[in-house]
């Protein structure tokens, strides 16, 4: 059985960045313990520091600015056609949506709701958007997430490709140009969609993405790969 | 373990139940999330989401039946010793029900409600999810290998997890902790073969009829707790998974794999299709051949209706009527070698009338010979209407193309072609795909044998009906386009 029917969690409650209940592994004989307490960000995210962050061993980008989710109800993901997703993810929800780099903690008004950007490092290869929203007591289903990171390259690197996996559909831009689109009811698999060759400039490169999901466990993973499919690792991420 | 080992018997008689044209099973095979098929008291059982299940005498015709208390979703069944263990999940499964769930175990010594051994005994909860953690403890699947009992569970909500159970009691081993083995997968199943553990599961969307994109994927590992990798080396924990089978033809969204090991190099698997377009696009049980290629499981295919050369894997010889060879004219203008001196034009193939002019009226012996693209070597294979079937495949009639002259078994275990198809058991054939992709051809008639007889090339040119040897090419056949 799968998650099919959407029941959007109504009412984003007050965000709680404090460490709450860290959930341990399920244990034999444990009774079902449904809880309404928001879990901590800690298993999947940590606060950033001033040191630029290198990609992980496989080249995955693990430092991101994430915007609290924009509510966009979708009962099923089967409607995520290219046309629908492109319309949904290129709609202007907030100022500077397609330019610049937001600041950690910056608030925007998107689709009539006050939302905040969060600068976070991820502990895994993927960015667990569902857990991000859940930990902030924000809607987890029927949502759009925006993500931005800054890739600092020590030199110009040509013929690299952006390799993306996302749950569910998403669109990704590198230095303001669309690089990859993932349409349909996507599940996340590394290197699902790979961009045409592009060039990372020496210095700052902005990677921007938007992920839309209905009844699914939103996440994404992003890395750059070279002509041979090997990860680009001699880059560093900061959010300035 | 969605793994069922059945001994083939001659007692499996097909029930004559109507099936829609082109259907892959007969009866009323309506089910979602079927368990591994289990054999009990001479019948086959599978249980799905909800309380009930399906029962069959032959694996072809299925009716509602069986009793499984406890409700919940997506059970699995495994027989260990004299117990049938049943795992099922209560709770979870989605937003409306949340993701807090328990996987429970119970056992019975018979699945037949009429048996004195029937009666479920509760073992209790062996795994759970609390509704917040990245796991939804539903869709359990057993694996019993090397004396150890494993259970995978989970869905798209977070991780697929593996725990170890005590095969003597069905309880979780003391101190055992769940291990994450995959993401973005559900309806898992486990296999063990030749030193590899296989984790299968579905990707895609379920429960949306012909809009469902469910498909079955697999990764493998040398240890039951992973890491499981696909054919590209992508971990299932990073979304990998090699395709086993997807929707095709008039059925959409296969999911919930369950192994059916029929022995003798023949394996099939059960699943549900999210939508069978011949049955109002409802969710139904499906059974198909399972192949193995480079140590990967792969969905096979029943032979489709059509006209074929039936080629022996032993000799390459074509199954044919043992009739006089009729020559075709050749162009000898200017000698045979080199270009012809005049115009060039297409030449007609030999017709059935030309080939059959001298055929005897009665039964004709059948032998094997070089394939010469002649009508007496080309067989039309079609499901025999109303004749039943066996584990996912109907009984077929096999006739010389363009005629009613039918391949038939004889009492002395030879094969002949009789003048007309009558529907007798001697003229009905099981055609089962083997794990290497070739086919075994078996008459429905037992011909007095306690074990099924198969079409076997006992010589390079001599086919008879004999005991099937899975280690030999003598009983393997290929259906080639003519």
C-alpha cells in the first residue's frame, strides 16, 4: 500500500527549532505510539558554520538555504505533467524568487503566508525536505520547497553536468539558467536526471531548485559530475 | 520469504472457469497486495489487504476464499516446519491512517478453514513505527534462508527495514535491531539464490488503476542486511533498483512480488496488477514466469498466441510433420553462382497447399529436422478456450499453421499430429517458460505417468514424451518467429 490520498496537515504551527523528541529505532513489542510532537531537525540537519563545506565523498551538495514550504495542495502526484510543474514552479510566489541569495532567517511573504529561509547542512546525501517541514511544524504534503546554494569553484570547469534526484517533481537552475527538470510522479534516485553540459565559473555559482510534492516524502539530492560521470569534489559551498 | 516450493503433480486438474479473452488467470482473481502463494491441503492460497484472500485448485482459476483474521494490510505467508506463519500490518499506510503501525505475526497449521489443523495463534508484534520516525511498518515480507528467518517491511515513508525473527516461534530475536536497507520503495519481497540476497520492491504509484505506475525493482547483497546494490552499483539506500517487471499489454502496475518455485528449473512469481483492462481495470492477481540472467531476476513471458518454429535446444532441429520434403524451384539462369543474366524478382514461399499435397489423411508422425521454412514446420499456438491452465498459463492447442491438424500425445508417449483438434487432454499442452528463457512443453494428459511428462528430444531428430531433466537441453524448446 502506498501513500495516495492527501490529507494536508492543516495549520502550520509555531516553528520549533529546539531539539524535541529524537525518535529511536522501532523496537519489538513496542506499541504504536502516534505522537503529535514535532521531531528534531538533528538527525538530518545541522547548523552551518563559517567554513565552506566540501561535497561529500560522492559529490553530493550538503549545504542549502531552504525556504519553509509553500502550500500547494495536490491530491495525487500523477498530475505532475511537465506543463503543470513548469507552471507551478515558475509562478512568482515571492520577490527575488529567481535571483540573488537569501539570508539565513530572512522572511518572505509567499502565497500570502510568512515564510522563513533556513541555512542548514545535511547529514545525509539527500536533503530531507519532509523532515525539514515536519520539524518546523509546517505542512508536509501538498507543498512546494525552494532551495538555494552557492558553489564556489577554484577555477572555471567546463563540461560538467548537474545530476539530480527528487521526490517528487522539480526544476533546477544553475546561474539563472534552467539546467534540469524532473516531471511526473518522481521518486528520488541519485543521478535520476542529468543536465546538458554546463560550465561552472571560477568563483561563485548559484544553484537554485524548487520541488513540488503532493502525498509524498519530499527530498532531493544534487551533485555535479564530470564527463566520465565522476563527482566534482574540488568545490566548496557557502551561502553568501 | 515470498518463496513457495511446489512439487509438481499430475493431480492438478484445471477447473473450467470462464476467463476474459486474453486473461492471464481465470475465475475472480480480485486482490490487492497478495501474499506469497502457499500450498495447504491440496489447494493454493493467497491473502491480500483486508480479511480475505483467494484460493485455487490449480493456480489458474482463483476464487474468493481463505480466512485471515486480524485485518490490516499486505500480509505475507511462509511455511516453516508444520506452521504457516502469517505476517501482517495494522495501522500505517498513508496520511489518512498515519504512519504509526505494527507488524504482527500469527501462525496456523493449515490454511484450509475446514481442516482440523486450522486455527490461528497470535505471536504478537515484531516491528513497529511510531508515526514520526522515517519508517512506516507495513508490507512485511519473509525470507527463510540458511536456517535464519528475516523480515523486511516499510513503504515510501522513509526506510525499508530488516529484522530477524526466530524461525521456531516467529518472535523477534532478542536484542535484534532494525537495519535500514532501502528508501523510496514499498511492497518488498526477499529472495536468496546462489549466495546473493535479493531485495525486491515496487517503485511508482499504486492504487490508481490504469494511472498507477507501480513496477517491481531489485537490488542484491551478499548479506541479508545489505548493502543492496542495483545493476549500476547504485545503493537501494540511494534510490537504486533494477527493473524486474513493469506493466505491459492490458495490465498495469505490477507490485507485491511473491516467488513460486515449481522446481525443475521453473520459477514463477505472483503479484497484483493495479489494473486488468479485461476486468474493468480492477486490481487482480497475476502470475508470470521468472527468469534469471547474470544472477538477476527478470520477468519472463508466457508464449503468446502466434505461429512459430518450435526449435529444440538440443539439436536446433525444428519440430515438424514427418512428411516428404517438397522442393522449391531455383533460378539456374547463367549458372547458380553470380548475378542472373536477366531480371530479378521476388520468389513466393512454398504454400501450405504445395507442401501438404501428399500428406496422409490420418495421424502423421512428428520429428525434428533442419528448419527449412516450410509449412509443415510452422505451428500456430493459441490458448485452448475453456481448457483451464496451470500457474499463470493456460493450456494451449498447437496446430500446423493454416490447418486444424493438432500436436497430440499418444498412449505410447510419442507425439503425432492428428487430423483435427478435439480438445482432448492429449491435445492440450502446458508451455512453461524456464528460468533461462527457454520453454518446457508438457501434455495435459498424464499418459499413465505419476510425474508429468515433457516433450524431450531423446535424439537429435526424435522427440518423445519423457521425464523432464532440468539439467539437459533435451527438453528445452524455443518459439521462434517463422
